[in-house]
């Protein structure tokens, strides 16, 4: 049975799956940090979409974290500054997924992406627990 795309808990579960993949790190030499940053971006994106769905706020198909955060700010509440910093994840939603599109991701950039995604997912979890 397919998960219900209108169920915010299903979106949050997928966000947590993406976050777990990002947090697993480069488990093999063939794993690119760019791919792990993509998973971090996806975790934040899906978590924010879960919150929007929980509050019946429509959103477009987008990878733009800043747009999703803007919708949260406008229709739900003001996210904390640490969550607002997650706008830096947006480029990982598209760039770096294919050869030659961007510079390689550094270990520091990967760690920052992971931390940002963790903040967003944790914050959304607390908001959805209310």
C-alpha cells in the first residue's frame, strides 16, 4: 500500500529516512559527499513540507528551502534562526548531483549540511508534536 501523500507523518518519516542516509556518512569510498548533502537537503525539504501539510498550507513543487520557510513564516510561525539558516541547503537539491555541475563538496560543507538538516527535522518534530 502506498503512503498517503496528504499525511504529514508520512512526509516526516521520509524526511527522517533522508536524514539517516545523510548521517550515515560515506559508508564506502564510492559515496560522494554531494550525494549525502542532497539527502540532507531532501530531509529538510520534506520536513518543512510535512509541517505545511499538517497546517493545510499549499506549496508548489520545489527544492527551494527559502520558499518553504517563507510559507512557514507567513502561515504558521517564525522558525528559529538556526532553522532559517537551512536556506543554505537549497543548492544541494539540484547542483552537484551530476558530474561537472559544481565543485566537489568538502567535509566541512557536508558537516554543515548535515547539521542544518538535523536542526530542521528536529524543529519540525517538536512543532508537529503540539
